[in-house]
C-alpha cells in the first residue's frame, strides 16, 4: 500500500510541475506580445485560475491519501 501512495504522490508532483510550467510560459508569451492592459490582467487571471486548480488538485490528493490510510488502519 505504501508503494501506491508514493507513486501517486510522485504523479501529483509531476502533474503540478507541468501545469505550472505550461501556464507560466503561456502567460509570459501573452504579456510580452500584448500592449493592452486588460489582456495582461487576463493573463494574470489565468495564473490565479491555474493556482486555484492546483489547490483543488492537492485537496483531492489529500482526500485520496486519507481514504487509503483510513482503509489500511481500519483493516488491521
């Protein structure tokens, strides 16, 4: 059971890193290419939206880890 928890944790970290890198590269490109302030604010909103998605993803991760741990301790 511990190996599944470790594999899942590694997958979560990798997915979050890809999300952050992809979003930051996209926002960097959008800010460099625009001259309009509202478009820059839209790019900043995109970053905040992505961070919110990562927070929700982490909460889901914690719920899954709690369920796995709770099932393991309840059995034995």
